C-alpha cells in the first residue's frame, strides 16, 4: 500500500511546486528542482507514517520480491545468491530511485503544465533544450560536500551509513551523467549530426552501464574544466 502511495506521490507531489513556478515566472529548471524536493519530502512523510503504523516500505518490497523469487529462479536457475544480492541493492537504493523518478516526472509535467497555465498576459517560460542545461558550479560543490560526508558516514560504520552512501552516490552519478548528456547533445548539435540520432545515442548510453559511466566522466570534465565553453568557441 505504501509503495503504491509513493508511486502516486511521484506524479502528484510535483504539481503544486510547478504551478507556483509557472505563475511566478521562475526558471523552469529551478521549478523542476523544487518539485523534486517536494517528491522527496512527501515520500519521507510516507516512510515515517509507515513506520509509525508498524510497517515499512522495505518490508513491502521484500514481500513483493519474495513472491516473484520462484519465477526468477526458474528464469535464472542456480543464481539465488546473485538475485538476493541484486534485490537487496534495489531495496537499499529505493530512496534515490524515488528522487530520480520524481525528477523525470517533474520535468515531463512542466512541459505539459506550461502549455495550459499562463504567467500574466504571456505564456509560461518554455523549458530550455537539454543541450543548453548546465549545473551551477556552486551547486556541484555542494553535492561534492554531501558525497564526501556520506562516504565518511559509510566508512566510519555509522548505522545506516552504507545505505545513505549508496543513495547519495546514485543521485550524484545521475546528476553528473545529466551534465554529460547535455554536453553530448550540444556536441552533436554543433556537428550537425542527423536529427534524432543524438537523443537516441544519449538514451542508449543511459541504459548501458558503461555508457552511463562515460556520461558521468564527461559531466565531471565539463564542470571542472569548462569543456562546453571550449567546444562552443570552436
């Protein structure tokens, strides 16, 4: 039940923040970020309520995976230990999955809401193309600080430190991979690669572990060395 509430929340929680962002004429990406925070806070309340009620989201996920385990073992015979490890990893990383799904939902919902809600006499700000997106350096330094603190928490054996580190790492990698995706799309645009090929390759890279690692590295290089500026000046 609580997992279902969270899934509905991923869709519903961003809407108030996005509506306020559009009506106030704020930067669309700032609106998406605020909406993503709303998803995180709303989901946290559901986690807390589930705990108070004597249940937990993790136990629901465990029960769901336990029900599907026989079918999984038929598909992958002799891989029970590996499946168990994968399931534990998915459950431990569920909070970061909520945040990332919330960010995607907020982005898509802004595209839809901005066509129906007006800001005064003019329309809402249109979302800039993804190739024009870049993280502010101050924000990235903040992320680096959070990542280091979570890493130290896991290293010192703090209760729940490993789970915190895993979830922060997932969000951290996704943030830099998004920066790398933006850089890649801008490069394809400047090189006049056939339309549609750039987004296709970007999506493919996100689906492949090695591809996502490449996007992550591109994002790090872009932020630290200003690679985007150097490419655009050519």
